[in-house]
């Protein structure tokens, strides 16, 4: 059996992989939803847009569900604290996501322009709101979340929903939204042709520009934000002891890992290069390569946030010593080990069947196909 320290690191990496997988796979569905009202000029064009992701969107949500399940199982204290502190934000995400299954299934059932336009905007909400909220949540994590524990390790959140909407968090929300819109635009450009493809390319290039600019500004701003640093000795392989450490806040602390491991600068560089590369490739109509480049940008952006905070997972602004880290917010040694071996078996299956589904249903989606499959197409 792997030792406790190794499993803690592995599960930190696996949660990151699941979040990246969610952003790449379910993210391009959300990006397409965000672009839907703007790239489809009439009902048929919007049906073409919807059918590019229609066969896959529910399968891609496996990444979202698995990421949430992994967070619950591997980091139960983080799960409980985050979902209580970000309760109203998570409710907002949940209600936005409700529009997706209903919108996909019922949008084209009734031939009425008001009905269809309403569900088009519902799919827009379901695609645009979750990335924005998740980005805002990450911005608040980087600043610290106002929560503390009592002697029984019961957490209390002392902030409010409106406090989450601070300037830096809104900026990271823009980063997240632009990243997902770029991902969706690149995918849509690859699956469509003609006017839809041209408008998707313009939207994706615009999102790439916003992503590069906002990501650079957020990185500069982060240097002046008070980060967190552990000042006491921590038994990284020992049993979790949330309140058994000393933590200080200081400006520039989130940049410390880059000083210790300069190779980590490859992650923010990948985020910028991936976004810029996707824009250039889209200009040359190399859409599949553009989607791959956009996916690399997702890896770079999310990876940058993860390694900047490491080993912190959810820092506390009101009680720094209660900050949750990779070392003290995890499940038991046995639980992490069992889940690790289960993941080694099931993760390849998810990748294999997802790849198979995309291969079988590859190719352009056209109005001719929609007419030929009027009763089965979305």
C-alpha cells in the first residue's frame, strides 16, 4: 500500500485532473451554450449549434459529477466547509444547470419562436453562469475565505454572498468565462461550417484576447494579494490535525512556489501560449489543432491556480490557522488507497468510452442533417 504522504499528493493531483477534465469536456459544452444566441442567426442555425454538443453533453457531465464525488470522498472537510460557505453561489450554479437538460430536450418540441428563443437563452444561462461562478469562487480562495472552526471542528462561515463579488474575484470570473468560451468556440468551429463557423471563430478569438489580458492582470494583481504560508512544522505523512499548525498571511506568498521550483512557470506560460495559439490556429481555420491548443490553455490556467496555492486548498481569512491544506483536510489512509485503485480502473474506462463516442459521432453538423433527422435531432 502507498504511504499516506504519497496518497495525499496523488489525490491533490487527481482532483486537479478531474477539474481540468471537467473544464475541457463539459466546458466546451458550456462554451457552446454561451455562444448559442450570438452565432446562430435563425432557428435552423441554432439547432445546428445545439446538435454539435447534443449527443455528448450529458456524458461529459460525468467529469463534473466525478470531480464533486472525489472532492467529497478525498477532502470531506473541504467539501463540507466549501459547500456551506459558498452555499448561495452553489445554489446559483445548480439552478443555472437545470436549464441544460430541460433546454436540450424540450427546446425543439414546439414550433413557436417565443418558446424556442426562451430555451435558447436558458441554454445560454446554463452555459455562462457556472464558469463565471466557479471563477469567482477560485478568486475568493486565493484571497482567503472567512470561516473558522470551534473546538469540535464545526466550521462557521462569517461572510455573505455579496462579499464573494469583490473586484479580484470578478476578474478571475472573467478569466474563467473567457477560458470556457474559447473552448466552446474552438469546438464549435471544428463541428460547423459556413456562417456559423465564421462567427464561432470570431467569438473564440475575442475570448482568447480577453483570456490572455485578464490572466496577465490577475497574475500581476496576485503578487500584491496577501497569500498564506505555514510557519510551523507539519507532519505531512501523519494523521490530519487541522488546528495543529501556525499560518501567517503575507503579500507575495502565492508566488513562493515559483521561486522554489522555477519550472512551475511553465504552467502560466502554457495558459497564455495555449490561448494565443488557439486564436492563431483559428485564423488559419485549423480548428482541431485550435481545440487542442485551447485545452492546453485550460491545463495552464487551472494548473497555475493549483500550484500557486499548494499546499493550501481552502485558506481561512478570519482564522488562518484553520486553513485547510493537502496535509490536514483529507480522508483516512485506507479511504484514499481504496479510491486510488478504483480510479486506476475506472478513469481509463471513462476516457475510452468518451473517445469512442466522439469518434463515432465525428464530422460536421449541417442543416441538411437536421432536416433529414427532424424528429430525432435536438
